C-alpha cells in the first residue's frame, strides 16, 4: 500500500529517496514519484507507472537537498502518471499523501471556483491546492498545512515541501502512520522505518493530529490543539539482513522455508520444561490473563484465518471465543461481556481496519487489549495494553506464510495460558499442557518434514495451472486451514479458489463439482476423518478430481481420480499448523507455473493502510 519517504540533508538526497522507495516496494504499489527542490531552487517532479526502477531511470539528472517521494496504490483514480504522487500546485508546493480524504469532492468544487486547475483524478490533489491557497493568502508553509488539515475529513499521512521555503518538510498524521527519522544534521519522514534503514536508527512516531516541522537539524511537533509536544525518541531494531533473497527465487519461497526458524524463534524463551511460561509475554501479562474470561479476536485476511483456527483451541479449553473481521466489527453495535479480552492479530501491525477496530474497542468496556503482531515498531503494538510478538522476522512476500504459522503458535500458547485459569490448573499445567508443550518443541522438525513434500507438490501443481476454479475442503480447525489455502492460491495464482467446511458441500457447492474442478482437501487423522471421507466420496461420485493431503494412516489412497500426498502422523493440536505447509507450497508452485508476480501479486498490498 502507499509508502512515503522524505529527506532534508546537506547532501544530495535523490538516491536516499529512491532507495527508500525500493525498501517500501514490499507494501505493494502501482506507480511511484518524487519531488526534489533542485540546486536552482526549482521544484523538480518525476513520476512513472510501474516499478521504482522505472522512476530511477528518469531521475539520474535530479539533485537537491530537500525532497519527498511516494509509492502509490490506487484508490481514487486508476494507476497513471498523472495520478501518481507527489501532486503539485502552481509549481510551488508538492505533497505526498497516504490515506483517503473523504470530503475531496466539496474541496475540489470550491478550488475549481477559485481557479485551481486539476490534473489528476485523486483525492490528494485537493490537499496541495488548499495548502497553496493558504500560502497565497500569506500563510507560511507550516500554517498553511495546519489550516489545510483543519479542513480535511478522512485519513492522512502527509509530507509537504515548497520552493518558497526550502529549509523544511512539514509532516502531518491522522489515521495513517508517519514517523520522523533522526540523522546527523539530516532528518527524514517515512511511513515505516524500513524505508530509513540505511540513514536513521533513531525515530519519533507522530500521533494522530500531530504536525511536524522538520528541518535538517530540528524537529518541532505540534499536537491536535497546535500545542508544542515532545514525542519519544525510539531506536529501530530493523536491519538489512532480512531483506535479501539468499538464493531463493522469491521471498515467498524463502519465507515458506524459513518457518522452521521462525517458529523456533517464536517459541524461544516462552516454554518451560513442561509448561508455557507467562513472564516472557510481558510484565503485565499475568494480570491481563487473570482478568480474561472470554476472548474477542479481530483481524483481517490471513490473520483472521489464524483467529478462526484459534477459536477451536480456546473453546476446547473452555474459553468462550468470538472472531470477527475488522472491517465488519467497526461498523456495528456490540454487547461486551465483563472480562472479555480484546485481541487483535496483525502481521504488519499497521492494518487500518484492525487499528480502527482497536481504537473503537477501547471505549466499549473490554477488560484489556492484546495484540499478536510481527512488527515491533508498529501502530497496533504501541496502542495495545499487551503485545505478544511473533518473531517470524520480516515478511516481504505479499502472501503471508511464516507470519500465519507463527501467529498460530502464539495463539496456541495464549490459549494454554488462559486454559489454566479456565480449568483452575497450576502454573505447571497438566497432562494436556505437557503434551502440547512437547509437540510445540518438536514443531520445527515436523515442519521440516512437511517441507519435504515439495517435490511431490511440484508434480501435483501441474494439474492446477490451467484451471479457472478450485474448491478447498476441510473440517473442524482444518476448515480455516482450507480457507487459508484457498486465499493463498487465489492471491498469487489468480485462480478462483473457494473454501468450504466439507459438510457444507451438499448444501450447494456440490453443484460446481465436475471433472474440470480440482477439489483440494486436508485430511488429518482426527475424530472428523470418517465424516470427511464421506464428503470426499460425494465429490468422487460426481466425477470430481480430488487432491488430498492426508495422514499416512488415514486410509485415503491415490487412484485414477484421487491424488493423495501422505503427511506424517501429527498431534491433533498442532495438526492445523503442519497442514498449512503443503497448501502454501501448492499455491507457490502453481503460481510459478503460471508466471505471476509471486511476491507482488497484482492489485494487492503488504500493508493495508486504507479502508
Ligand atoms: C494474505 C495476506 C493478507 C493479510 C491482511 C492483514 O496473504 O497477507 O490477507 O493477512 O491484509 O494483514 P495484517 O496481518 O498485516 O494485519
């Protein structure tokens, strides 16, 4: 999704801006641009559709000490050069913007009446004209931005420069993350710290309503009431180590294979001999767990699928658990029972719908807020009472893989901590806790084993590459695993994939089944296996082609219409984590055969910071 970087320094900053944009590419975008105040004091604007390398090619002759740059993920107006940011007004002011301005139509109308010409279809262009309008009426750059944001409804992270004042960048935030990177006699703005890895370690996070006046040597921040405020200086732990392909063809493949390490690190320090330890979850974890009698989980996409798996664990352990998509949760009324813990799950920690749901939940009487997150320097982590980090390492492929399995591991540990309270067990737990802890310890080697299915999955993927549609089936906690498998396939191979709880097949989707419709199923050896087998027979009876990941002892074997890949026996609690792996590999290899842009699939973004 859109990314911002800006720089003011005593050196040429064009390469800093281009490098920062490349580092923001993982978020997903369709066009890019930059505006630099050049050595003649002129505003030099370059924009292009497509990848940042295309922009880089047209920027080799630009030099300057002050500039802003942007990767755009289209919301208002198609991907086109004139819609790419920065937007300018009268060649005086340039703006980059993340977010959506809801009252852009009325502003556009009044600006047209004032004679401002429009060159884009974006909501952003009204911001730059409004700033220009205030400057034409005598305001300096800071005041002009302050006056403008007072007139905006909606979400924004803004970077603004003007050729009339080449000593500052003005940054403003409301609902769209923005931070200030602090260098030596140079400062930066960015939508996330990964853009600034080589240039700044220290940074400050703007809060909603803040406006920052950033020069090369000073940063002055004003809050919503325009009072000067200090924001904490933080030190970033991000490094470049995680951003190389290490010989893999794609980040997604690297990240699938990194799951053994990611899970090992997520478990690190959190397991005792026979129990899950609570202290490593945070100073206030015990108190927050003590107060939790029910769970409400909010998330989007893959993180939502992780929540749906976890609901089976929580409820099996006697803890009521409700799961909801963030974008739906935000727009309805809620009845909150006493002692309900509000849990958000997010890889990026920046998903706008999840963040807005958390802000809304704070006023609704939940006992506490807990976030399961992979990004330590993220908005959700900062805004929650307690954050449990999944130590997956940076995930760059847009399709989430290692973040999902580490979320599951973390949720299972959380479920165990709450189970003790629900069942009145000691901190050392009981036989079931011991069993799960043993299984969690051996999870990395079990994942390795599942990754060993890759060659067979490559062969299987050939049956999918020319298909238009696919069905995924699962039962119980493996129904959300089927949903996650379908999500992976559709987002990176662009094959339409739908998942059903296998028992639902006969209530409608069976009508779709014929020899042209591959049906993928996950069949662990659990109490629902018999039921699932009957559902698979329903598919076979209609001439359907089955592709089944089945426990080796399931009694399901390959024949003319059924391709079976056998999975080693696995404990019921961790089976959903193991059965995720072959589905990730299947989608990857189908997409590879189709030649899609696996790490940056069309229309998608890694960090979804708009509604
Ligand atoms: C799919 C995927 C998305 C994200 C969703 C939420 O592979 O990655 O569905 O899971 O956009 O993102 P986070 O977890 O960052 O809140």
